[in-house]
């Protein structure tokens, strides 16, 4: 893949990765089992929090991937791949899980309805697969992607010599605060009492 193609892939790959990880997290939170015409609220514990948690890990990895550089970016892409594969595996397990569902906390006048699977499990599986594919594409193309400028890095230079607060202009005080320095530190004069 040429560098130009890698640069063009940045936006679509990141958007697919973010959207699919977010969709997987949402699907993990929603109920995967319904009863009759009713779908059980996720407060009933019928969602898949483990799928949701792994999708949130992948979502966080996409956020970190945007602000890192070179090798760190590839390492974070690997983390997103692992989270996506694990979320997909747990989604498959949730779709194949046929354990009986305890619905004792429902009250029905007639017989209890038969539980059925909702579409959220399939949505989670599809989102996890898309997250994994996007993370693999990020691992491959990340070296050619644009990076944040160095101006966003933490200042690494030597600290400026301390000037007494009384001799600093208000602009100097604000600049010091913007740079993360305490303009009141290391004062050479005592406060008047």
C-alpha cells in the first residue's frame, strides 16, 4: 500500500472503527432475549456486559490511536484487534447459549411466554467483526497516517528563570499558566504584611 493510499484510508478506517466499536458497546448493553412480543429491559440482566466492556476497550483504543505515533499506534491497533476478536467470540457464545432464562420476576396471568433471541446479538457480532477488520487495517496502514503535531506534546524544555510575581505582567502570568507552570512558585520577595 502506498503512502498516499494509506493517508486516504485514515478517515474511513477510523470512522468505521469508532462506529462499529460504539455499535458493539450499545448492542452489548441491550437485551439479547425477549419474551413473546415483549423485549426485556436490560435491567433484567439479559444483556451481555462482557461484550459491552470489550467494545468500550476497543473504542478507547481508537481514541488513543488518534493521538499516538508510529510504534505506539501499531501497539494500540493490536489491542483493538484483540478486544474485537474477544468481543466477537463472546457474542458468538451469547448467540449459541441456550441456558434457560429465569423469568420468575415477571407476572403473567396466562402461561409464561417462550423466550426468543433478539437481533442485538447479531448486531454485536457484526460490530465486533467490523471493529476487528478496521483495527487490522489500522495496524497495516498506521505508519503512513498523519500524526498530531509536536506542538500538542508536553513542554520538554528547561524552565524559565523565576521572576517575582510583582514584576510579571498579567500576560506573562497567563502564559505561565497555559504552559503548566505556577507563576507564584519560587518567589524571591516576601509578601508585604
